C-alpha cells in the first residue's frame, strides 16, 4: 500500500503530459492553488460525472485562485477525446505508469464489487500556492464530491 499524504505535507513534484502532449510540471504551478483529482478511467460513467462537475464548478474555483487538473492512467489521445466529448475546459494529465498516483497515495488496494484489487483510488488534493497539501481526500465518491471540495475551499 502506498503512503497517504497528510495535511501540511509537501505535495510530490511531478511532470506529466496533458491531453495535447504538453508537459505540465508541479513546479510551474507554484504561486497558485491547485486542485488535483485522480480518477480511474476517462469516459466511464463515474469519472465523467466527476469531471463534468469540476467543469461546471471551474469558474468559481478559478476565481478563488485554483487551477484544476485531472490525472488518470489514460494516454493523451484518450484524454483529448474525453476533453472534447464532454467539453472539459481544464487539463487532463496522463500518468500511464501510475508513478504520480503512487506518490500521492492514489494507487493501491481497494474494494471493487466485494473483491480486493489494486488500482486507482479516486482521490482529490487541494494544494496551496507553495505546493503544500491543504486537503487530502481519499476514496471519494464521484457524485457530490466536487460540492464538498467547493465547501472546503470556500467557494
């Protein structure tokens, strides 16, 4: 089981490519708040719900100084298709070897239909402008989760 992040811990650095193949680095995001959400797979029902909820809440989150980024194991081409299909207006990042998932504790054993499996643990992290974890939310539900994030960040 990977180590989970706690409030106050430094967010792990990363550089991943987005849906267009452009590198996005944690270091480039310093100076702004970041909401980083890890989801199992593009274009699946729960992940679509969560991604669209973030899309629909993007304006107030951005107004409060947050950049929203989704992270999955999907390749950039699939992320681009997902983004276009659902009108997502923020970057989706590709982590095919799940190394960033592991660094954030969003990869490990979980229950899926009563069986223990290893995979993506749906998780969201709110980071401050210095790259410190303000909120680490693990095993979140796709539905209603974004409303909780908005409450936590005060928007």
